C-alpha cells in the first residue's frame, strides 16, 4: 500500500504563495485567526513525514530557526513543523542538515517521492516547495492538494505564483471549510486533464 502524499500550500485569492518585501503583510498575510491555528495544529499533530525541496528548506530554516540556534517563531504550528521527521530533496545541500529530524535525499524528486510513497509507514505532506510539487503532480504522485486561500489580493506585491507552469488538472473537491470568517481551506484530488 502506498503512503498518501498531500501538497499543502497557502495562497492569496490571486494565486500567489508569498509576497515581496514591499508587501509587509506579516505571517499568514495577517489572517491567522484561532480557527485557522487550531485546524493547522490538528493537521500537523498526526504522525506524518514532511517533504521539502531545497529552496523551501532554506527558507524554513531562515524564518523558523535551525536546530542549533533554536526556534525564531513561537507559534505552535511552526514549532510542530520544526520537530517533524523531514525528508529534504536536494542535489545542492550537504549533510548534516540543521533541523532536528531531517534527512537529505539526493536525486530527482519524482524518484525520491515515488520511493517514499512505497516505503513510508506514515502519510507524506509537503508544505510549499512549489516547483517540486508541480513536477510531482505531473508525475501523478500527488494524491491530495490542500489549498488554503487567504482573503487578500497581492497583485502588486505577490510572488511565487502557486500553479504557474503546472500541467492541466481536473480537481475533485474532497473537503472544504471556512476558517475565521474568510480563510478557505479546500482539499482536492487531482486528475491529469
């Protein structure tokens, strides 16, 4: 049986995964209400393995703190993410990785994740890692897309278009919820179009 792989991604209404320095939105675009945080904590409490690409891993350590320097953010969601078993897919990073339970996997992300799906006793979840996950979607390895849309438009300051350059997919809505009166969490099962 194959482990489920979830591509977990945040976006603005206009499809951006981040914002430039001129954006000055703050984490979660300033929309991290109590329902959102409670939901995220519950999702990350489950046993699972985090899968990150090299760029997202670097950003993760930069913003959240490394194992050697300790946490930079006192947020239960990010604290949990820092302590999860993590596979970092990279041909440019070197070991040891400065994160509590991180291992480096060299090679093509498609091959690495295909192997993880066959051997992992727990579900796999990737947060961000946009280009890696677009490749995994194209290879049919993404079982679920969890898209959290924050109620903001960052047309002037938005960066990292989440699905730019992705293949075409049909999406089957599996679950949806509205958090804190405006943030939408959508869970889709993708099928290549």
